[in-house]
C-alpha cells in the first residue's frame, strides 16, 4: 500500500473502495458469500488466485475475486450504457498483504460512471450503496444470534 497523501494513492482511492477486514481472507470470503446469499444476489464465480498460482508453482498470499450480481439488474444497467460491462458482474476482491492485513476492494461505481459518461440513476445509486454495505458487513464478524 502507498502512503496516504501520495498522488497515486489519492487517484486509487477515487477509483477503488477499500476496507480493511478484521477477519482472515478466507473468513472474509465466507462473510461475503453469506451476505450475498442473504440478499439473494447470485454468485457467478469465486476465483482463488493463490490456489491457481500454486498449480503453476507460484506461491501467492491469499487473494480472491468474487463475481456476483443479478442478471436482471445487470441487463438494466447495460441498457443505460454497455461500457458498464467493465463493472459487471460485480467484482469484489479480497487479499492478504505482506503485513498480514486483509483488504476488501471493489471499483467505485461512481468512478466508472464518470469515466463512461453515465448519468446517476436509481439502479446505480442503489448498486453503490449495496456494495458499500456488503463491504463493511463482510469485514466484521457476523453478529451473534440471540
């Protein structure tokens, strides 16, 4: 990670929403899966980059990409602007850095909208809100049931 205040970091922060997790990478993936299931958001694919790298003889710290999203919502968004396909299905990235800290990140919907000249609409505002909600909830232990 770059130092805060660094021009490169500031640019990255405008484009990538980043949250530090209090859980391990594997636990954070499990929390994301649970939250997506709870919200009835289908998961298309979970990529375990470390596992795939190991198959090539490369040792990589835990690194995951989760692809998820409703096909109906995706279709609505693509009707607005097909260039939004770079954002869809939604990608949530989780990794452990060299210091053992776990991070969850995704592309900020607003930055993609600006880049492709897409106007704010209810589905896009909702999408940004839901991604933020999932990210923050996934980075904390699940609340205990009473």
